[in-house]
C-alpha cells in the first residue's frame, strides 16, 4: 500500500525545491524581526508592560494576533506572530493538495500508478514532505529566536506552535483532496475550514480570555476547539502561567493522526480521479455569450476574483479598525509615533500606517496577479489552450484575455481594500471622505509594483516556461525584504530590489511619481518581452 513512498517524496521535493526552502526560511526568521522591533521600541521591562497594558484591551489587535497574556519580550514576539499559524496552515494545505488531487486531476497520478507504486503512496508522500517542511520551520524558528537571546524552551515552543498548525492543516488538506474531483474545489473546502478555525479563535478569545489572568468566559471553548486557537495555547515564553503547556502538542498530534487516518480511509473508498462528493452536471451546450476568449476567461477567473475581492474587503475592515488603535498606542508611547512617522517620511502618523499596511496588501495582491497570469500555464498544461488556439484566436489575444484579469483583478482588490480601510477609520475619525480618499491613494500607489510582479511572471511564462515557479520566488523575496529587511538592517541596495520599497516613500501624503513611472516602464517592457516570447515558442500539444 505504501510502496514507492520514498521515490514520490523525492519527486515532490524536487518539484518544490525552490518554494519550500524559501517558505521555511522566510517564515522561520520572521519572528526575529519582531524581536528586533520590540527590543528597539521598548528597551525596558516597564516600557513593554505599558505597551502590553495598552494593546491588551484593543479588540482589533486581539482579533488579529490573539490574546496577550504577558509583557516579556518573548511573549510580545509570539503575540505579534499570532498570524503565522494561519500562514503555515494555508501553505501546508496547499502543498498537500498540490501533490495529491492536482496530480490526479492532471493525469500524472494515473501514469505513476501504472508502475510499482502503492495505492496510498502518493498521499503518504505528500504528507511526509509537508510534515517534514513544517518540522524544518520549527527548527529554523527555534534556532533563530534562541540566537537572538530569547529563552531556548520558549523558542522551541514557538517553533512547534507554528509547525503544529501546519501539521493539522496538512491533514485537513489531505481530507479535502478526497472529497472532490477538482483541486480548486479541494483548496476551497480546506481554506474555508482554515477561515472557520480563525473565526472560532477570534470569537473564543473575545468571549472568554481575560488579560493577564487567563480563561474566564463561556466562549473560550471555541478557542480550544479551533486548531489555530489550540496551538496558540501552547504559550511560548509563558510568564503568567509559569511554564509552556507542552501537553497541547499531544492533543495536536492526536488531531493530526485522526485527520490522516480519515484521509487514508476516504482514499481507500474511492476510485482514482474520483471524489466522494458528486459532481454537478454541466450544460449540454454552452451559452451564446461564451463565444469569445474573454467570455471563457471570465468564467475561469470569476470565482477567483470574487474570493480575492471578499478577502480584501475583510482585510480593509480589520486594518481600518486597527488605525484607531494605532493612535491610542502613540498617545501612551510617543516613541512609537516617531518610528511610524519616519517610515512614512514627513507624512502624518496615519499616512505612515497606511503606507505600511498598503505595502503589505500590495504584496498579497501581487500573489493574486501572479496566480492569474499563471492561469495561462495551467490552461496550456491541461491541454485547453490548444483547441482555443486552433480557432481564429491568436496567441496574443488569448493571453490578453487572461491578462485583463491579472491587471484589473488585483487593482480592484487593492482599491476596494483601500476604500474600506479609509472608510472604517473615517467613521471613527469623523472625516469619512478625506480618509477614504487617502486610503484609495495609498492603495493606488502600490499598483505599479503589483503589475511588475505580474509582468515578471508573464515574461517567464513567455520566454522560459519551465521556470514559471521563479515568479513565486520573486514574490517571496519581496515579502522577505518588506517584512524583515528593515528589522535585519539590510543594506539600502538590497531593500531597493523590492518594487514595494519604492511605493512606500511619501512626502505630504503623495507618492513620488518618478519611481512609480519607472516601475510602469518596466511593466510594459517585461509584458512585451513575455508576449513576444509566447508568439515564438512552441505550445505543448496533447
């Protein structure tokens, strides 16, 4: 049943030899940047205690990061990294589905299955690779925090907290991969489970956790029932309770074992390529409206577009609510206001906050843009591009139908997030119109950088289609520079390699037009190179 697991695991590692190490390294050292920031902003225990007192009562901060139960440097670092379990969970479920259901959908699993390979070998290999990657993340995190001078036990607990979240949602992804015939639907099911876990953690923390004493209300069971809330209860660097809750890892391990067992049992009950949930039958004939490449592309992209717009609207609600809390923190710690102001040049505090937040959202939107561009590759690989191009549709026209969504989709998501952020903050500030305009302005300033990463993906697809995954490596590098570059005191020339570095500089609330114009020129040049390469290279045929 498990014959060939080692071979398939090595194959999966080879396919992800770029993305997995980048993920492990970037997420693993991210907490170090938090440690550097907190140590600089709050050098004394009294400063950290005052920050903890102010932040603990902020409902938005609790929703984003979870409850803050202490004021030691380690506890502040882990609290600030409260979103990392969500990231590790998301990446883990995507990796498992990529090496299970996606392989079946593409027909490669059937080809591999014709050799001497056990029935469950593919699922086992995907889980082994994902669990090992999360273990590597735990090691990197623990080593990085320990070298920073934080207690070793707490550093190990922090690394295992992040890894445990990844292990649990690797199991969730494995179960979801058995339910549907579509990898996209499996990703949707698993992502909804992750979102539900996060929502349960938020409700449980708001309804049942007191600071700094511990559990209190009737809703706290929701946090314990949520995988995200469960792993956070490990309590790295716990000062209030006196020690970390290592036994929570045993509970998490039991949950992982149950999910893996369920995935194996479900896999044994279905045929290769089939799913346990019935497929919805399609129409016998296509609607007349689907007679053009753009109409077909709309059908392919509309679900993705709706999901991203919804997600960015929710992020706008959250970050708009945080803006009011930022001003409260500054009133209690003027030094923090000085740092934010320096980050935004001479603009006001909220301008600096919007610059930082919109830069992060811009990097997230770049992921959407790359995903939309690489839909071209997915259509090629699945053999659906060939029949379209066999008609009177030219290659540039076919590519342009997808590039419309790669350009307008992220732009719409960014502008929506900017407008919602400004609107929510304006409702508390009393200047709805002014703050909405500022949010829109900062969101628009990120669009050239977002478009540049999409253009890089297009250039790779057109010229070097085998290296399409490098577009994700470029995004990972931008995330690394944007999130931890300043905290690690990287040189300016390294920071300037990220296009998002050039979109955050402002004076008087308006972005410098020269770097933005330069980014636009690069976008046009790379897009032209990519389209030219696509016209000249071979299209894979079935």
